[in-house]
C-alpha cells in the first residue's frame, strides 16, 4: 500500500479541488460537468473530502426534517422527508450499492458470479430485503429522535462519519475488478485515508454527546470493517457498490445509536 506524500497536502486549492470532485461524484447537485475521476498524478485523493460532502448532505436532510416539523407533521413524516431529501441529493447512489452487494454476496457462487450479479441493474430478493431493513432502521431511528435539533446533529454526523471510513477501505483493499468506479477513482494514500477518517470522527465528537459519539464511531467501524473483510473474502477486494453498502451500514448504525442514547 502506497502512502500519499504530505507535500502540498494542506494547500487550500487542493482541498477545494478535491471537495468539488467528491461532490460531483457523491451527489446530483448541479456542479458542472467536470470529471469525477482522479486526476493524473495528484498530490491527494478526493476521498479525503467525502465526509465533508456527507456533512452537507446531512445538513440538507436535517433542514428537510426541520421543515416537516415546522409544518406540524408527525415525527415519522419528518423522518421520511429527511430520507427523501438525502436520496434525491445523492440519486440513491449508496442505496443502489447496498442492494447490489446484498444480491451479489447472497446469490453468487464464486467471485466471478458475484461480480456479474452486482453489475446487473436488476434488483433481487436479497437486495430488496437489505434496502427495506436499512431504510427502516434509518427512518425509525430518525422518528425516535427528540426533535429537529437532535435530528440535525444525528443526520450530519451519520452522513459524515459513514463516509469518513470509505477512504480507509479504498486504501486498505485493492479493486475487485479491472474497471468500474473503484478503479476510475483510484486508491487513496495513507494520509488521505487518515484525513477522511479524522474529519468524520471529529465531527461526531463535536455534534453528539461523548458517550453516544464513541459508541457510534465504534459501531460504524465494526460494521464497515466486517463488510470489508467479507468483500475481500468473497470478491477479492472492493468495488463502488461495496463502498456504497459500507456508507449505508455506517449511516444506519449512527442513527440507531443516536436514537438509543447509547444506553450501556
């Protein structure tokens, strides 16, 4: 695994460039037609900015929740508004990855078959069940939170922290196929992975109660590490779909911990 050189790492222009590339990749926002692929011989990787983009997505979802609450809609309707806003902003990019991973890992008999199923645009039983369960956890957890302020903090944290570990997965595991999104974006360096992880973790510690934040961080790390190990065992590495599934599991974990108050 290659470590990204630190030279130029803190340059503001580099952060702005990486943030724009990350936002173009992870959202459907009208940010121009620039490439979402990694530039040739860059000093840094856009994945370090994934948690910053996630924080923005969480903010928009939190505003949707707050608007629904202001209109005196019940908590579950406000939760649906927040989920809908996030899905519209991202184009269901990560939900699609979750469904593909569930279908591939559950239905394929070998790595080649699993990767073929994951590339198929059709959704199967495993994918439907995975989507329903994860959406239910996310929506139910949001509905159980104590008002718009708590929902906003939880949503920003969940979307940011769940993307904070993606750069680490891209650094630790090789691409499972010779083409696709994971190859186009390239592998991260160690400094980029550490930066992305740090942004997500620091955000959680700032926005949530300390106990809740620690449990949320541990839960996210456990689920994403477990998925990464499964991906290595079943298909030999990661794909864009695996990264999407990791984000979904992390987001669901954070919201669930937030609504439970991390009662130990």
